[in-house]
């Protein structure tokens, strides 16, 4: 192959590559237009669904405004606002021993669970004996017009 033939082949290859490049650029341009159209359609759909982004209404023909300008209204509103200081809340912790003091003046009712002589242990079958009595819990029960302190022994 001579230099002249090689040069012709290279020129032909360059022309093919230029044509392919032009085709690709045209495809990219069409895609860009398509993307721009889709973006505009999306923005339009959002505006239709969610409405205008501003709550300000457009002035109507023949309707008077109560306020001179929006800026003056904003200045008046900020001037009228006053800062109010609120005192911080401090919780007072409960004092130990106050509960017994509060319950001391209320009438007491004792509820006792008694072991019957015929009861026996479920594991070994031995008869049950009372070993001692202790207060399990203390409840304050509200009954209309009276309060009763119940002590439950076991």
C-alpha cells in the first residue's frame, strides 16, 4: 500500500467518524429537548396539584387595599409585638415521710387473707401454717364522700 492510498483511507475514516459524530450530536440534542419538555411538564403538574407557591393573592381590578404596602404592614406588626418573659417552672420534689403523714388521719380498713386449716402444700402435701403477717401493700381507695386506707396482710 502506498502513502497516497493510506492517506485516502485515513481521510475516508475521518469522514465516517465525522458523520457518526454528527449523528450522535443530533441524538443528544433531541434527548436534551425531550428532557427539557419532561421537566416543564413535571413543574406544570406540580403547580396544578399543589397550587401556587405564594399565598399572596393577585390584586383585582377595582378592589381597594386596606393597607398602603405590604412592607408598612410588616413594620407595623413587628412594632406591635411585645416580648413577654415567662417565669420558669420549678418542680418541688416530694419530701420523704409525707405520705404516711397524709394517710394518718384517714380511717383504716384491714383486709386479711386467712389460710384454712384443710389447705396443704401443692408440692409435698404438708399442712400450711401461719408463720407471720406482713403488710403487702397500702392502697388509698376513693369512695364517694369517704376515703379509706386499706392494709392488706399475707
